[in-house]
C-alpha cells in the first residue's frame, strides 16, 4: 500500500495545492452530512405531532428547509469537487513536467517516454482527486459516526446493538482499501507498459513501415492487454466482494436496530417518530456503499500519487548562485566519470579547451562523445569529477547564467515553438528579429526559410523540414544564442558537403570570442579544428592536431581508414604514394600536411612544391576535377601564390565555390572572381574549390 510519505512528497500536504477550496469542500460536505443527520429527527418529530393531532406546520417547514439545504449543499459539493480536482491535476502536471525536464535524460532512461506520458496524463488526473477524496471521506465517516450518536440519544440500547456488529464492517473496509490499492497499482503499471510500447512504435514509424511490420508491432503493443484485463477484473472483483459482504452485514445490523426499537416502542421507551428516525439512522450508520466508493476512489488516487512520487524522487540538478567572471570561455574537465546505467562510459576524463579555440571530439561509436558533450554544458552531471568554465565549477553557476553562457546544437534538433522565428529564438531572453535572421544566414537556413509560405512567421507544423534543413535551423538557434561556449553534438552530420563547408568556415572564422567543442565523425571536420581530443576506452587517449594524430593507424581507423600512414580516406592525409577518397598525396610537407610531385588518384591534388601554412600547393594538374595550377591551393583556408590572407584559396587563375579567389586576392574567405548569390565566387577557370560529390570531403 502506498505510504503517506509518497503522498506528502508528491502533493503539498494532505489538502493539496488548493487548501482553501479543500477546506471549503470539507465544510460543505460536513454541513451536508449534518443536514442529513437532522432530517430523520425532524421527520420523526413531525410524525409524532401529526399522530397526536398537534400543530406540525413549523416542523414540516423545517423538513422542507432541510431538504432544500441538502440540495444546495450537494450542488456546492459538485462545483467545489470539480474545481479542486481540476486545479490539483493541473498543479501536478506542471510540477511533474518541470521536474522531468529538469532531471533530463535520466527520467526517460528509467521510465521511458511512453510511461512518463501515461503518468503525466492519466496518473496525474487520478492523483489530482486525492484532496477531494479525503474531504469526501471525512464527511462519509462523519455520517455513520453521527448516526451512532443519534441512536444513542434516542436510546443507548440502539447504539449498543449497532456497535456489536460494527467491527465486522471495519474489517471489511480495511481489506477493501488494501486490496483495491494493490489492484489499481497493478492496473496502472500495465497501462504504463502499453503507453511505452506505443510511444516507441510512433517514434519509429518509418522503420515499422519500411519493414512492413505494422501487424507485428500492433501485436507487441497490445500484448499486455490480457494482463490489463486481469488487473481490471481483479479490481472489480475486490470491490464487488467487499460491497457484497458489506451489503450482507449491513441489513442484518439495520434489522437488529429496528427490532430493538420495536421492543422499546412496546415498552413506551420510544415513540413512533423515534422508531422512524432510528430506522433512518441505522441506514446512515451502515452506509458502507458510500464508504466503499470513497475508499476505492482514494485508493486509486493514492496508487497514482505513488507512481508520480517515483518520478519526483529522481533528483534534479541543483544550481548555485554564482556568475561567470570575464573570460575567454576556457572549458576544463577534471577527472570526469559518467555512466549510462551500470556501464561506465567516461572514466577519469581530463580535457582542457582553451578559450576561443575549437576542439573536435572524435572516437569510435559508443566512445562517449555525446555524453561528454552533455557533461560539458551540464545537460547531465558527471558521477564524479568536475567541469569548469573560466575557472568556475558549472555546479556553482545559477541556472540562468549557465544557459546564457552555453549554447548547443544537436544532430536531431527539436523544433519547438509556434513559428519558425520562435524556434530560432528559443531560450533568448529578449529575441531580436535581426539577430535571428543573421544567425539563419550564417547557418545557411535563411534562403529556404524565406521560401516558406509565411517566411519566418510560418508555423512549425506547416514547415516540414528535411534532416539537413532541421540541422540548419538547430545551428541557427545555437548561433543566435551566442554565449562563450558553443557545443555541437554531431550537428553537421546531415548537411551536404558544400553547405557544411560554408557553415564550418563561418563557425571557425578568426576573431570569434566563442569557444567551440565539436563532436565530429568526419575527418575533414576534425582537420579544420585547432585541436582534436581522441576518446578511446572511456578516456582521452590523445589531444593534438589532426595531422599529427593521423600518423597513428588506430586514429585513422576511427574514420574507417585502413592501411599505413601513407593512405587516407575522407579528407585524410597520404604520404609519398597515393591517397584514396579525398586524401592528399605529396612528396614534401610542412607541419603535418603533405604535398606531392606525383599525380594523385581519385580526385587528389598534385603538387611540385611544398605548401605553406599547413596547406597543399601544386603545379601539376589533378584528376577527377580537382585543383591544378602553379601555386594553387585547396581545402578551405589554404593559400596560393601571392595570397595575403588565410581562409582563401587561390590558383594560377580563377577559383570556384566558397572562399576561393584569384592570385593576389586580398581578403580571406571570399574569392576574387564573379560572385553568385550570397557572396560566393563563381569559377572562371580550372581551379575548383569544394566539390559537391563525395562523402563529406571538402577539397
């Protein structure tokens, strides 16, 4: 049986969140009970006066007044009971929703989304009736007790006869309360399992449809129905048996009271009117049917309250009151240990991200990259260790300070809000339309948003997005958020190569005050970062530039590259031979990047000279539509002959596509040829910037 401790933890005291209305309901219910107790006495007195041919008009009016009062009080009970239930349910749902969102993924991991929804919707509605049930139960108990007192006032023998059989009723009611609570809890647990299975199937409807598994999923979802039926039948059996036993006992007690009253009438110890009153009081004293209903309702409410209490027992993170001092956004993870269930995913992670820098986190699937990203911005707390931002532990920061300072973008962003603009401004204290639109331009989302029926005012429901478009909206939201730390949890994975290159260029533009932590799965993304943190076996195995780590075969294997240090895939590096699928080949290199005098294969660069500033330059023509030309550069941020700025590619003649310009181009990030919409240069010759084909490789 659910303890009162669970009730107290869930509801704010026995009177619930609206104690004033509950007290009013209790008073109204008690007044109705009192009026009901007075009515038999008034009827008995009226009958005695009528039998004695005495004036009885006043007592008839008393009886009529009591009947009218009972009707009025009953109406008040209905209104007060309904409003108390509604307000208590709304309060519980708000509290549970806030707590689940505060707890974060731990709540969903333990209970499952479907079960959480079942608790939030169904169980909260049942638990919300608890204050009303308590108030009604008090009045329901007051009726039998008052009836026993009234019997004693008529004649003590009447009360004694009733009390002789009362313990049997008490035992029946106690067994009913215990058994009903167990049955209701069982029923609610099965309901939760069905809801959880349904939520899983709805979330994976594409997988279900693609596999043609709808009938099998339907059977899986509905598999607990027989158990639910057994729980429901058991609940009705318990209540039916209790009611039947009580009905069998109650008439015997009533007959006993009436029989004793008849004997007393023959001895002139009671009047005819008092016999009538005693018979009515006997019915009230044995009002087990009413008590059974109230006890069953209270049992359902207590069982539901216990299920809500289980969710509320999950501890939510506590926040401090500190703010952040001025700083560049230096992030430190010290001895961080984090688990999923019983499995330790991060085991003593130490990592420092210098302020204003970009660090890519790489590792095999399951290495804990996303968990590290969640810990870094305190979406979840580590089980051990500490995370600091500019020297301040994240636990000490106030909630508002933390969320203002840390922005996130995710692989599958949730597009929350009424309109697209609301979605992009989510979390901003004072959203500015100009700021939102600037962020959308940076994330390459402005163009397709403006094509929507109402532009930025289009409702989210009327703006279906592809995976890449949704990611761009999520990135725009993160850019609009600002802050000193930006965490991207694989937020570029659904973008095409060219769009990713544009966004990455804007993200990594020099002079940005934001520190960036990127969860990366592509070698080209890791290559653009200032440093790479390599997760392996729950620890940071190494931290260093991508080109330096590339010398290790196990690091290359993270990106699916096989072979020695001279071969690479997906934007990697190659030695004196040839590279595959987007790598570089060269015979001479500077600071970890390679240049080659040989022709490269599959779209590689060839060069007769070593590159400068970590880049490749070549004098030979490349194959498969790549870069060629004396002093021509490739891969965003490489410079060619006479180019004075970083982040600009130049060849011997012209460039194409994002950031590639002519010889001697004075500005970084913009080419010198004819421009397309959005400030991008068109190609005019043989130099090619970013190739749209390939597996996410920017060449």
